C-alpha cells in the first residue's frame, strides 16, 4: 500500500492487487467499509479523524482519495427545525449530526478539507462556542435526532 499526502487534509492511497488478495478482497467488489478497515490497519492514527473516502477500483488495484477533518465539530444552534432544514439545503453534504437540547436544535458540523463553514449556517442559526467534548453533553442532556450525515438527510428529504 502506497500512501501520499495531498495538502494538509487529504491523502491518496494505492492498494495493489497482491495486498487485496492477501486480505481476501477483490478490487472490483471492495466496499467502503472494507477499504476503511484496510486503511485503519495500515495507519492506526486515521481513527482520530472523521473520514470521507472516494474509492476508484481498477481491474486489479484500488485507488483511494481519503479526506479527513478533526473530530471536534463546529456547533450551531437553531430556533426551529425549519431553520435547520433551510440551512441544510444550502450546504454541501458535510459530516454532521443533529441534536435537540431544549429549546434549540443543535447541528454539529465537521468541515472537510479545512473548508470554510457554510454561510447558511450563520444565516439561519448561530455558532456556539462549545467546549471540547460538547457532544457528550448533548447526548446526555439532550436528544440525538440524526446521528450521522444530518445535512445530507435533511437536504434530500425535505
């Protein structure tokens, strides 16, 4: 497996056929979960990051673009679910989670590749200055509404 950095928040990974076969995998049918498991075995530090993988299988090998961001998200509070939905419709499909903590909806957003936070989040909500580990507080004292890909779910369902 060959791993190359692309800037500060991305890597290219080449997985040759012999390595795939040694793991009992086929390049043409490899899943995202299998690819992520291979990458975590090769680079254990990856577990500290939130990943997005783009997988390009070839005939005998796999090329992977791996994008990551730190696990600490930016938090935004919204007065109503309509505001969360409107903001989500204006954002890219960034990793995110949605919580409800009386009286607010709290959206945790994990920006990719060091990108700026989408302006719509500021337009429809307000950024919180939350301490590290705030998600644990939300899970304990609030309610988890969407535990993964909240922006994608809301923008495509409403």
